[in-house]
């Protein structure tokens, strides 16, 4: 991963840029608001319909944590607890499952929880699970605070089985 060097704005543009940033923050549009949520996917077509069905079937509690609110409201993501267990529906195919991708790994680790298969990826702050063998990809990120992180998937299994049709990879 590479980053471009940060360049400062010309002085003629600094004041308008600062004013615009202050106005956005005052309007509640800043990215660091009171209730920041996960990145919200934007599925379309059939995937969007499946995600809306899943959203309606999601439990009010996951791993003992109550469901929270996401602003702006969406039917493609959900959160539980603090730190948040995050779910996003209609996410892109994971890079480790994409042939030809830099991180492609056809033997990636997976876990089956109550009849639902998930790709397992360890992260610095917990685990990320991505739904496998279904019509849409659903990603669940579980912080280390909820170890063993796989427990969160138990509470999501019924909703997934009921709403997301099976489709082998």
C-alpha cells in the first residue's frame, strides 16, 4: 500500500476549505460523528433485495450485545455493542477468493457455524468473517473484545440461512 505525499492547499483555497469543513461538521456530516458506523456497502439489484431481507431478520442482540444505530440509516449494515460488531451486506468478493488477485489463496481458512460457512481472516484487532457459498457476500467484523470472535456468528446463522440463498463459489 502506498500513500501520496500530502500537499498543502494554495492560500487562496485554505479559508474556503476550512469553512467548508466546519460547516460539514456543524451539520453532522463529519466522518467522526457521535455514532460512527462501518463502511456501508451499496449493493444493487437482486443483491440489494437479499440484503434488505437479511437486515429485517437480524437479531436484536449478537454475542450478548444490543443492536446499535448507524447514521445515516441504512438497510445494508448493522452494529452491535461497543466496540462494535459490524455487519455489511453486499460487500465485494474478498481478495483472497479472487483468482489472479495479489492475495488470492484458494485454501483460505473457513469456519462452519450452524450450517453457515464463513471465510476467516485474522486482523490486528479481531477477526473478519465473510459469508461463503451464498448469493451475496456478507462481512462481519468482530473485535478481540468478544473472543472467541466466532461466537457472534452463532446469533447470525438463522437470519442468514432464512434470507440469503445458497450458491456454491
